[in-house]
């Protein structure tokens, strides 16, 4: 198989020339930030695109330079960055601090900040207050919140206020205590119909995209065909308009088992551990520092 570099990747139905290169989300060119209008245009072109989570400036800069067009400062930071057992304890202070770092580390990507548990469930006014904080204090270009029909009023008010919203249906990790785990959502006719209603509700409320998490592939394909906004899959099969992974899962930093839907593209945990052990052995054995690493 021929390797296609980011600069060569001109997916979509708009051709393969310079104009297509400028428009493409992944591998596109241009100095401005990607916006939600670019996301909508990609859906119209049939262009698939990648999204990764990011929680700090340095990692975000690597992904930005790699051409990742959308980054999510996810409340998954609770599990994989802050040491919590779930996403539930993540606070607005933590989300704002880390979102601002990701924004500072990037130049082109659209940065989406998660609204953590407890920051929007009271209703639209609470959601607007906290989303405004992420927009003003952190500088994100959009926010994400969980829930379908139950969150439609929050989404509607945010969109009316000029805040782009990415919705999230299917498995919603902030509801882990209600689920009793992380089960696949939308199995069975009644559950599938509810998921379809949820997806259409967030679209009607004004969301510019919707994450489908842990949803049967055939149902996710049906939802994608039914909506005019992009779907972003995570454990939802190949037919979504985009795919997202938690970066520590994708890059092999996660210790222990990873979800079935994860494909690991590196073994960074092993590499980082090897580097730390090599450094320690050099220090203990007197091999570091040498004259090369010292000043006179």
C-alpha cells in the first residue's frame, strides 16, 4: 500500500488540486484556525477526518504539527491525566486550565473543550455560564456536552449565544454511576430508536457535530445517514464521518487493558520507561553527565 503523507492527502469529492488541499481538514493548508464551518463543509465533501484528545501544550503541538484538525480537551483527563477513577470528579478549574494550555500549544486545530459533570446539568443558564468561561478564559473554539434530548435546551441556548456545541450521545461516561459500567448503547429496537431521537434532537438544537460512543456499527451508520451534521465515532464502527480516540490509548501510554475499539499506533509507555531506566543507569554508573554535558 502506498503511504500518503498529510500534505498529499486530498480526500473528498472536491478534487486533488491546490484548492482541495487548502480545504481538506487533514493535510489541508492555511494559517487560520479550523472552524465549525470547515467541519460542515467536510461533511458535504464526504471527507473523513481524525480527532484526538489533548491535555497539555506540548502534546497538542505535536498533534497540530501532524495535521490533526480537531482536538478535544476531554474530561477523559480525569482517567488518564489526573489520576481519577472516572471523569466525574473533573472540575471547571481543571478543564479551563488544561484547555488554555492546549490552545496555546496549537495554531491550526479547532479546540473543543468538554463541559465536565455538574457544569451544565442544572439547566441552560448554568451551561451558558460555564461554556462562556471556556470560550473567554481558555480560548477554545467550541464546547462539548453529553446527552441527547435531555441536553437539547442547553445546546439551544449556547448556540443562540454564539457558542458552537459538539454533542455526545450513546455511552456518556459522566453517567458511569447510573450505567454501572461502560455498556454498549443502542442495542435492541427501543434503545436504537431512542438513540436516533437523541441524535436528531441535538442536531435540531443546533449542535455542529455529535459524538457517537459505544454504539453498534449498523446503528451508527444509520444515524450518520440520517443527520446533516458530522458524526464522530468512538467504538461506533467505520461509517461515521470522523473518528476520535483518547491519545494515551492511541499511542500506547495506557497501562493494562484498553477498550476493544482502540487501535494502538505506538508503544510510548514502553519507550518512556526504557528511556527513564537508561537515564537512571547512566546516573548510578557515572556515565552521565560527561564533559560533553558540562560547562567550563
